[in-house]
C-alpha cells in the first residue's frame, strides 16, 4: 500500500465523524495496536485504577487511621460516665523520732478511778515502716452534663475526620483521573509521532528517488531526513515521559512503580452538562468541606456550652476504704460513703472572658460556613463553564485534524505527480502535527474539566 493510500485509510478510519465518542475510540484503537507489542502489560481501566487507589493508597490509609483514632478518643470519652476506681498504697519510714504526750487527766477524772491517765504519759512512735492502703469508687453526678458535652465534642471530631477522609478520597480520585488522562494524551501523542515517522520515512525514500532523477535537490533530501530525525527524537521523549507518568500512577495506586500496564478509554465517558441550579444544589449537599465547616460551627457551639457548664459545682458520690498497717493508737481501717462537693464560687472574671472568646469563635465559624458555601458555588459555576468550553474546543480541533489530514493527502498526491513542491508537503505535515497536538490538548482539557467538576460537586 503506498503512502497516499495509507494516509487516506487512516483519515477515514480515525476521524470518520467529528464527535467526542469517535475521538475516544480513535485514541483507544490507535494505542491498542501499538500496545499489542507488550503482551505482559495488563490493560488498566480508569475504574480499576480508582478502585486500586482507594484500596492501597498510603496517604488515604493514613486519613482512614485518623478516623479510627477519633473513634478511639470518642470511646475513651464515654468511659467518663462510669465510676472511677482508684487504689493507692503509701509506705513511709520516719526519719525523725515522734512521740505523743498525754498529760495527767487529759481523758477525764472519774469517781473511784481518778484521773486518766494518772500521770503524764509519753508514747514514742513505733519504729520501722508504716503502710497505708486506700481504695475508692467515685461516681460523678453534677459533671454528667459536662461529660455529655465533651462526648458530643469528640463525636463531632470523629465526624470531621470522616469528612476529611471523604475530601482526601475525592482528591485522590481527581489525581488518579488526571494522571490517567495524562498517560492517554502522551500515548496518543506518541502514536501521532510514530505516524509522522512512517510518513517521513516514506517521503524520504521518495525524495531520494527524485534526487537521483535530478528533479529534486540534495538539500531537500537532507531537510526530509532532518524532519525524520526530529520526529524520532520527539517519539523518544514521549516514551520517556510516558514511563514517568506510569510510575506516578502506580505510586498513586499504592503498588510497585515498575508494574507494567496499558490504559484504556473504553470506560471513559464525559457526562451530559448539568443544569446550574442542580449542580449547585448537589455540591452544597455533598461537598465535604461544607460539611466540615458546619461541624466546626457545631464544635464551637459545644465548646461554649462546655465552658458555661463550669459555673456548676462538681458533685461526686464517693465510697472510700482505708487500712493502716503497723500503726497504733488509731483505728486500723476506715470505710465511709458520702458526697463530695467542689465549687469555685468566684474566679475573678475568668469564666466570663472565656465565654466571650467562645462567642467570638462561634461567629467566626458561622462566617466560615457562609464563605465556604459561596466559594463552592463559585467553583461549581466556573467548572461548568470550563467543561462547556472544553467540549466546544474538542469539536473545533477535531475538524482541524480532519482538514489537515485531507490537505496532506491531496498535497502528497500532487507531489507524487510532480505538481506540488516539497515545502508544501512538509508544511502540510507540520500543520497536521500541530492540529494533532491541539486536539490532544483539547481532549485532555475536556477530561480534566470533567474530573474537576466531579470534585467540585463532591463526587468520588
């Protein structure tokens, strides 16, 4: 098959119609043919790439562990509802001698008995080590209200960690999509470069024959060979870039960066444009940063309630048992139950100033909620406009590619018939290369715009 037929067949098969699905099919088919030379490389679909990243990405795993840590803190806070059990042992050795003096009659004087004691009595301390054992059970009563608020605070923190995990998941999905699309663009560019190499090789042979026939000059052959060398260098650079991009994607997937794979466009789809009002409502309901801002507001409000609860006295129900070893003249054991009340009735205005600070924090959190919602609406509207522009640009660049291919086909046929100049053929090929590059960039912009819109909507 001659070069003109090859170009004509390629134009008909790859750009039969100017539509996005056909463009996706063109890239998929083009790379499938080249990818067949690597039978050991598995085909990695976009959905599978996202699934693998959500399962094994290390940063996402750390975010998941943060949720687990917040859950452990919540469980620990709930234990404060229960009685506290304490045991204490204290052993001591007197470094200085101690003695007790009981004066005559200090315990009273009785008829028939006389004073007790009858004379001044000195009792020295017992030598050696004395030990005190103590056990207590304390059940908070008045503090249960404050404890409940603190538990609510930990619950809010766990919810915030969950929203941060959602945000991290969406960021990861966006990164995986963008890296996947970069690989697709590079693969498509590489295929276009290899098509150019085939074209320049065929053209170089034709020009070489014309030089021998004395209908072309030698500098034209050299120029054609230079174009061929440049195309081969471009292809080499694109292969290197492709390898780097694949390693980056493997890292996002949490696997060995050297794992071979091919990408596929079979599951890549650009959704239909959303109504602006529906998109805004979806984002306001789903965006994790809005939910996190609302949780921060709830956290500030709960913090205010906790601080205000400090005006209440602490009241505990306590049962305590003590036993004294190697100690005389006092009971060996003590067992009592009672109420323990503690109240700071005057604090020099500390609590009121703390509450004022908490009130300011609530106002700040309310402002953050409104500002976050406004930023989300701006982002969603911007992403919708970018997606619409990207759709239109893809259609424009597809038409440019089709026109450039047809121009190259016609110019090449004229050159074969010696009715066109070599510079016209080279210019037509350069125009096709530029059109292909613009089309690949436009298609990448379309996919990226869709990924950014998905994240702006809180999808993923």
